[in-house]
C-alpha cells in the first residue's frame, strides 16, 4: 500500500468509527463490550489513549500516562481531537518513511498507521456491538486491514497477558468486519 492509500484508509477508519462513537447514548458508557471485560467508556478510553501515544511517538514527545482519563466530560470530542491530532501527525512530511518504536518493536510510520487502522476497526466493532449500532466500514478497507493484521500478527503471543485473544472461527460468508473481529479474538 502506498503512503496516500494508507492515509486514505486511516481517514475512512477514523470517520466510520467517529459515526459509531457519535451514536453512543448517554446511558451506554458503562455497557460491557466484547473486548476483554471492558465497558464502552474503557474501550473508547483505550482508543483515545492509543492515539495520544502514537502522536507522542511520531512527534518524539513523552508518552502520555496510559492510566489517566483522557476522555474527560465529552468522550466523543476527546476521540475526535485525538484522531485529528494523530492524522495531522501522520500527515507530516517523511513520517510514514521514518522508523519509530512501535508496540511490536521498531516499525516504519506507515506500519504504525496500519496498526491504528486495525485498532479503530476492531474497537469500533466492539463499540457498535455493545451499543446496538451497525459497524458500517467499507469492505475494501476492512479486507486490507485484515490482510495487514494477519501479516503483522502472524506470530502473535498467545495466553494470559497477550494483547489479543486467540482467533475465533466465524461463520462462512461473514462480513469482512466480523472476520476481522474473529481474527482479533471476538466471538461473532
């Protein structure tokens, strides 16, 4: 995938996940999600914190406190701000070709974008499931993310403390987003 393509995919993933986040009703923040016992607010907090961490990595800034509440009183606005900030950071000249310390070791900026796309899609699916919304992501976007996840996580650790649960089989003919969710260990 070329640089403009990966940024276009990031834009699509961010926009579609923002629609889900915007659809979360006030009483749904404590609803459990399919993601490892986390509720809706915690999953969104994980997404926002991840975006802030990646901004810091790309800009060479100190990593923000992962345990802090980065959502504040308006979680949807915090999601939008962090997403826009990350997009601006990824869009700076040379960022996608630079090597950074990523969650799986040293990686090109382009790979970091792909990691964030998988995070947005996977956790967007979690939020959609928990809040009764459709996970309307473009199939081509999800297929590319699934291929990247399969490649990048081919040797992922398994068991307690692993970042992802073991892959779960999904029904034949399942939509791409459900296949990605199953690959990330979600029951579909």
